[in-house]
C-alpha cells in the first residue's frame, strides 16, 4: 500500500505538534521516522491511526484521500499499528487478542475459535511468526507479545504497518529477530513505518529516513549517512555522541551488596541473591531488559522497598532496611526511575522541589518554620549552576520540560555531600542535549571519587558510561563484563544464556 | 547489635504463594471441622436426638411424604465434622489446583447443616424439636435468588469496568416501584418491567456521572444508595401511607412445574417457585454464555480489562460501558421487584443491605456468573438462618451468622483464602485521548 501524508497539521491549543508534515511510504519499503522525544512522532502516528483528527492536511492511501473516524476504520482500511505499550489484554489468549474487534462467529454470536486458530496459523506460517494461539498473553515473554501485536495487525490484513518505538523493551537478539521479521514483511510487499530515536537501528534497517524536529519534517536522509549526521539532523546542531570519560582512579568498595533478596509487589523474589560491589571513582552500569529486578534492586537501595534477606552497606555502614531518611544521611543520592511519580512533587515549585530532601534542615528551616529566603536563594544558585531552563524558581515544576525536570532532580541530589550515587534510567525520554548534560554530570561525580550505579535499559548508554557492566536477568547478575565486550555478549547475558567470567 | 544471618537464596514463585494460600484454606476447613466435631458433636448429650423433616409447610398435598428422620445428634455431627476435617486435610496435603473454593463451599454448607442438627437436639433448649430442612432451603432460595440478581448485575457492570456499588439502591428502587405497579395493575410482569426500567435508569445515572464526568464510581454508587433509601422513606410516608391502595402487598404466586416440582426435597426448592426464580435461572445461563462464548462478551471483557486495547481495534468503549451498566442496573431492579414479590408490601429499609451482600457474592464468586451463584446460595443460607434461628434458641448470637458473608469477603479480598483478581480496568475512568 502506498501512503502519502500531505500537509498534516495538528495543534493542541497554541502548541503545534505537527506542522505541515509531508511523507510518502511506498509498498515494500521500510520508512523510518526519526525524531527525538517530543518531536511529534507519536502525534503523527495517532493521526494516521485515526486516534486523533488532523486540523489540516490529507491522508492519501493508494491515491485515495481518506478520513478515519476512529482506529477501527484505520484497521479496516489496512493500517496496522504495533504500539509502544502493547494493546493486548493480558488475561486473554493469543487468539482472543488477535480476533478482538474482528471476531469470526458461528450461530448465536458464538466465537469461532477453530476458524480463528486456522487463520492465525496461516498468517504465522506465511510470515514466520510462530506463536501458540492458546497461550495466555501475560505468560508470554515481551518479545513474543510483540510478535502477537504484529500478528494481530497482519490478521486484519494490514498492508501498512506502523511500529512505534518497538525495540525499547527488547534484548539485542530480539531486536535482530524483529528486524528480520520487518525485512520479510517488506519483501512480501507490506509498507512499514518505523518510528524510533535510535540511530543504530535506523541505519541497520531503513530504506528511507525522514527526520522530524519540533513538529516539522527537517530532512530526509539515507541509511548510509553516519550516526553523527543523523544525530545533528535530529537535534538541529552538532552533537557529541561519545561520552568524554577521563581515566579515573578507583578506590575501595563504597557499596557492597551481599546475597540480596527483594520481593516485588506480587510477592515474587524479583531480586534473587544479588551480590555486587561498586568502588569509589567507578561507574557500574547495570544492564538488562526491563522487569528483571533492576527496579526492585534500586528501590531496596534507596530504602523504599523492604529487603527480604541479605545486606547492603555504604562505606561499611549497614543500611539494610533503614529508612530513606537514614539512607540519604548515609550519603546516598538517588535519581528514581519514574521522575514524575517518585522524584518530584509536580504541583510544587522548582524551589521547593530542590530542597525536597532537606526541607527541615538548617538553613532552610529553623525552629519549625521555613526560611523561604534561604530556600529561594539556594534554588537560584542551583538553577544557574545546573542550567535549569525555567521562568522562575517559583514556577510549578510540572510545567517544565522532561529534560529540565530531570535536571531539577539531578541538581537536588548532587548538591549534597554524597559518597554514593544511583540513577535509574537517568536519560529516559530526554532530548539529546539534556542527555549529554546528565552524562557529563555523572562523569564529573565519578572524577570526584563517588561510587556510581547507573541502571539503564539503553545498551548504548550502558556501554558509554560504564567502567564495568553488570547484566541482570531474572533477579540475578548473569555476568559482569568490561565495556569492551561485544553487544552480542551483553545481549546473551541479558537473555540469561551464558555465564561469562567476571571482569 | 548485629546478627549475621547465613546467606540464603529463596525462590518464591507465584505457584508457591498460591500453595501457601491453599494450605491456609485447608487448615481453616479442618478447624471448622474440629469445632463441629467437638462442640456440636461431642458437646451434645449422648442420648440427644435430632429430627429432620422434609415436607414443606405449604405443600401438604405433596404426592410424597417422607417421615421425620431422627438421628443421634452426637453421631451425626461427629460424622459431619470428621468429613470436614478430611476435606481440609486433603486440601492441605494434596493442594489441588482446582476446586478448592468448591470444597470450601461444601464445608460451609456442612457447617450450617451440623449447626441445625445441633440446634434441634432434644432434650435441648429448642422449643421446636425438629428442623424442616426443605422449608429452610425454600426460605434460603428466595434470598439466594435476590442475591443472584444483584451479583449478576455486578458481573455485568464490573466486567465492563464500572463498579456498581448502587445495587442496594437499585433493589430499593425496584421494590418501591414494583409494589406500586403490582398494586395498581395486579401484574407482576408489568412490575418486573417497571423495576427493570427503574434499575436501568439508576444505572444510567451512575454511567453518566462515571463516564461523562469521570466521577469516582464508588462515591456515585454510595450516593445513589443513600438517596434511594431516603427518597423511598419520604415517598412511603407521603404517598404509600396515606394511599394504601398503592401498596397492597401482593406476593407473587408460585408456578409449579409439572412433574419436576414433585421430586422429593429438591422439587419444591427448584421447581415450585415464582416466575422471578425461573427468570433468574435463565439470566444466569444467558449471561454466562454471553460473557464467555460470544463476540459481545469478548468485547465487554476487553473493555473491562484494557479499554485502550479495545478502542484500538474500533470497539466503542464508552458505549459498551453504558449498555453494560444500564443492563446491569435493570437486572438489579428486577431483583428488587423479586424481593418485593416474596416479602409483600414495600417497607422502607427492608432490603437491609442485601445489595451489599450481593456485591460480596460477586467478589467471592470471582466476577463470574457461576461463582456468583455459588456464593449467593451460601450467603443466602447464612442470611436466612441469621434471621430465623431465634426460633431454635441457639446460644450463638444471630448477628454472628449475619456477619458471615462479610467475614468471608474480607478473607477473600485480603488474599487470606483464594486469589481473586478483578477486571484490570474495574473502576478506572476511561478518557479517549
């Protein structure tokens, strides 16, 4: 199917999310839409998929102007979407999810599961997407769930497939498998629109690249262009993709974790016997597919999740099951994974958020009342030093961009005397400029002799920052390697396949 | 002081956690069995006898007549108690994957039976030296029927993702309007239709506030119950009291099904009932079938589990929720009429929290029509006994039996026994972005 977008414009109030976007996807072509978070990619896809209605512009399918009332209409017209957050009902079977909305029925409106299973087998055979129609979705690994999403689109006879950031939750091997599927789909004549901000993937798979920035198409590029070229198109200026990391002298262990067991909300041992050391002046990067216990490990470190067994010490001091207050006082700085939920009080001002961990301490308060002058002047200094872009220190922190919100947290956490710093997904959802900045700050702290633990599901980040890389799989450390290790090695560790000698 | 523990690695799988819960249920069953054996069984005088009769009071002309069954109280309750212990031990030792809740239900029913046998012992405190088992089942069946209407209403609403706390209010509304209609038209069919409209209307209000204005569904539900309670009291005082011809208090006639109603013991319980009872049976079958076998059911459940996913394939989430909540309300409204048809005359407050017990039955029944039926039967028996045990002068306060449905529900919700999982989007507001 040939898709043409002509002058698509979508406004939210005074904000223009998509500004006269033109795009053509030819049949059998893999077309990459490259842009930073917030560039307007998701809005454009929601317009294309009938979830939003454009203010101006036309969607043309095979030369015919189309208007979708809702996403059901888009699906019927042959557009399939693989959402970033899967649109699958976890308690349903694969078959039930695939047929939902387009159910084959027998008399009395009864569902025809036999026909569904036959259809699914036919499609999965045609495109090499093996999956058991009777499996329950929530019992499948993420990679297979994504396969079901693709299968669902194909079962609805999709001719154009939109994949929205599909690789975020996959291991490198699963990404390889996905790319193979995309290639075979393109070879079968399907059009593919692949949305991403990951330059490596774009170069590996794209036939055509369209770069969008601030809601506009700024360039079309070729997969043969270098990563630097693509990055500067995406960001609008030259960017330095490598993290400048001077040699650092490491000292003794700052953090020691011994045989740690932590349960998740369901009572399952999400961290299941982790032993880990982080030395002074060292960045230990913790890699792994999301949901393998990284979140629970960091929460236990920060004192917001109780430890079942095992110990955590900072500078020899046992902080196992201490309160967050005691742990902060022991010298831990913590950038949480979900900054809006756990890192900031969004409805409070920038200044108040900057003193959130020390509101009762001198000089910010004395004898039970706050010293607002001291808070504000401190906030002014931090806003300056950390280049937080805000109109005023009194602005509500929720009104700042994601990058600036993250800077508020980083500024707050790094402006105390620390001995250990842990950051979970420190650059998730940030623009390239902010990523550079956050990385510089982390490396700077390393130079000052802190022990640092970075948890990230972005392999590039892990490899750029880590002095050592620990890989977590199903609650255990499946291996510790040096940054010189290959992506394949790390990928296998992420999948829990091999044990590699510790670095 | 610090104690160094030897480092151990514990693997806790969900399966293991489920096993722990299964063991707790098994233990609980065994403990109930011990109580039965030692307090009811061994606690009775050895010479005490209990009589059970089976001929319903209103069916003296039955073609069959079973004589009274006279048993040794001690022997009977010891046997029942040991049976319960055996069931409990079996669950603890074998922790079967399926049917644990069914076994638990059986133990609960056996417990009621043992209690009755014990209460009717002679010589004993009771002035009624026998227990009419069939009458008790008939009395309980009416309450169970009302509870089933209520919990089916809950299934309809919550499977689509809207919490319907207002079942009690829909009962009241249905009973009030139903009584007026039946008093004026003498037709229970019209009364049922009016009750359905009334309940559906209350469902519409709930749906409108919850879906259009994204109000908190629990609060809207509680407000509706409170409003209906006060409104019905007011209208009762202003309309029904001065004009008693609008509240004449008909009870619905029993429609005996030929042959089937003649089956000993069970015949009168299942096949000599009002039309409402048969409507309820049909509804159970239709809703079970509809929810789990048809396209309509798949879509309703998808909307209640993951509305965004349903919407992404073109299912209209809001419309699905509206229809489910209105249909659910209508079912509860009919339930209110059914209650009125069994009790006669409308009186303010006479549903006395049955709507909430229906909600408890819905949870205990794991949001499934079949489960809701089992739970409603169990709760119906306990409510009936709580209301009628005074007759037997049992030293157990009847309020304790009245608490039974709620105690069970707390145990279920807290995960102490069984694992329940409501529809994932139950009670969550949905907004199209």
